[in-house]
């Protein structure tokens, strides 16, 4: 979705929203023109405009229908655009963004980016609507004043009442909105809502020891619900009271305007000028309503801007990282070996504080060879794999992104069919199908699937099942199959705990095939991190040892 299409949709929806707001006032002017034409004896022209005036409800209904369709289109395009922009940036900066020295998770980053782009578009829309409506409101106010000048003998008093009424309504409305927006009221509502949610969560999720505890939780939930309802009702009554007071002020203003208008034209002429009085009254009523909407729109724009600006600082930091890494292309390992220069890398470990991984010598990974990362859990093996792939960039060293295919033990299969999860497609060629069968056999998964398929072809069976049908051992082998199937032209194969759920014989057979398959079409660097060293010791060419130096540091030998 191109930004031009989203902006076009925003512009069209903003204009249609404005038209929907100002249409009643346009028809009020039409009615006033109608009365003027009839008074001047232009009966046919006046009646023609009057018949057009009768179509107000029909025109409004059509405009609102069109507005609703445009709103849906704008929402769809904006949502797609925001998601696309967020994913494009996330693909580049994932794992690199920090806040208060803590790394931001992929989920938090995605939500933050999505909210930024969404709030930005909402702010642009409200600002556009505000400016368009403001222009027409000023134009409408001038129009009403000109009508008053033309239709009354001494318009100064009438215009004075109109201006006073407008200002008074604006001040009254500002006071009401500010009251509604008070921080204390908002915080109190949030507390009531949170209390109800906590009580509801405890009632639904806590395992009770007896009926007495269950009754206690029910009473707590009912009390929280009652307090929230009472709070909402109290605030609603206050707002209704303020609205009623404003309506009274508006009514008094309109009565004063009409009395002034009647006195100006003379009571004796009221029968001749009655329609003019009504049309002018309609004009003033719609003008005050337009002004009311404009004041509320002002606050809407302010709130939209604040919501948008709340994400600007974070986005600026993300954008800087994105600009730094967006043009980094995948780099082939041209030499027969890859060398990581000596480094010291410190990073945040969740719930454990800072941790430092250090290598005092250059680490060399050779093509066509298997290198083992040997060490206990939590010593930095996975971190080194990310350094090798370029996901983590070391200070003082070139920013690189290498052609890597990875298997991580924390990886999972998604909710699509097993066929789609392995191939990343819903269709493959006959040659790719043969390659997939070869891989499934190599990772000791094919025979298990044949049993489960009960006569159905394995490939067809894969298209009809999800990972839920597999045990943890079979799921692990399916993920290994996924890694091998999508090796493509990767220079490096990284395997992080690939045999954790496999028995001794299966682990040896699977790893023997994985290494053989990875070397078949090209010489690759194969890096393996596992605790089960005894299962694959005869397949290792080189290894690096990870040893802790205190609780918060690990050294590679």
C-alpha cells in the first residue's frame, strides 16, 4: 500500500466528514435565500430552492452513507499501511532497540511502531477536518452577519447579541470539556476500571479452597462493578447537567436574537416576515451548533496531537537505527573462513541484569567444517551465534548481515499447516517435493508421518495437519526439516540445541544427515551449540569452550 493512496483516502474522508458537518448550515442558507426570493416576487425561483431544501434529509443520509464507506476504506488502508511500515522497520531493527538500557521485545516494538503510524494518521485526519470546518465556520459567521445587515434596519444590536451568544457558548463549552478532561477524574476512572478487572480476573482464575472464598470473591467483584457503574452514572449526570445548562444559554440567546429581529422589522410586519424570521432562526441555530462542534474539534486535535507526540521520541530513536541498518545487504563469506576479531560485548539478561561475553582471541569458523560451541546454559552461546549472523553488531567492527540459516531451540512452528510451516508456501514443484521427502527421511520424520497418515500420501497429509498433532520430538525434527529445506544459498548454518528432545540413536542419525545435507550443494560454515556433546562428538571438527568468570561474565577459549 503506497503512502499516496493512504493520503488520498485520508483527504477524501476528511473532506466528506466536513461536508457532512456543514450540510445543515448550507441548507439553512438555502432556506434564507428562498425567503428572500419569494419576498422579492421571484416566486418560481424561490419555490425551486424550497423544493431543493426539502431534500435536506435525503442529501444528509446519502452523505453520511458515503462518509461511512470512506471511513471504512480509510481505516482499512491505514491499518494495512501502518502494519506494512511497522513490519518493514521491524525487520531491520529487531533486537537492536533499547530503552533505559533494556532491549525492547519484538512484540513491544511492533505495537509501538504500529501505534506511532496510526496516531500520526489520526492526527493528520483530525487536523484536516478541523481546518476545513474552521474555514467554513468563519465563512458561515460572516454570511450570517451579512444576512443580518441585509434583512434588518439596525443590525448592530442583532450582531452584538449574535457575537455575545457565540462567545458565551464557546466559554461555556470550554468549561464543560475541561471539567470532563480533569486528570483526577480520569485517574479515578482508571482505578475503578482496574479494580473491577482485578476482581474479575481473580474470580475467574483463582482456584478456591471452599465456598466461603468463592462467596468472598463474588462479593468483591459485585462491589467493584457497582462502584464503577455509580462512578460512570455520577459523571454522566454531571455532564448532562452541564449540557442542559448550555442548551438553556443557547435557547435564551436564540430567543434574544429573534425578539431583536422582530422588534427591528416591527411587530405589525410579523405576518409578512414570519418565514424570514424562521429561516434566520434556523441559520443562527445551525451556526451555534457548528461553533460547538468546532470547539470540540479543537480539543480532539489537541488530544490527537498529544497521543501522536507520545510516540515521536521513541520513533525517532528507532528511525535512526533503521537509517543506520536499512542499506546493509547480506554479505557472502568470500574467504574459506570467517574470522570474528577479539571482542567484549555486554548485554541485558532478563531479570538478571548485565552480562558480559568476552573473547580475547580471534574466533575462526571454516567452510565445510563443523564448529561446536561447548558450554553450560546461559554462558552466551546463543549470543555468539547472533554475533556471527550479524544480528548483533560489535562496537568498532563493521556492520554486516551474513547469509545465514538458523535453528534455535526456542523457535516454534506456527498455526498454518505443517506443509506451509516447513516450505513457507502452499505449493511446491515436483523436484522440491522430492527434496522435501529426502529431508523428512533424513531427520527421521518420514516414517512417523507415514504411520499417522494411514494410507494418505505424506505430502497431502502434511497439508491437512498442524504442529498440534506432533509430539515435542517430532515437532523438533519438523523444525530441523524447515531449516534444511530453506537453506537456499546460505553460507552459514547455525544450530542451537537441535537434538534436545531426541534419544541417542535418533540424535546421531539426524545430526549425521543434517551435516551431510548442509555440505551437499556447497561448502558451508556449520556452527553447533548443544549440551549433548557425547551424541555427536565424532562429527565435530573444532570447538570453542565457554566458561563463566564470576556470575556476570563468560569467556570464550
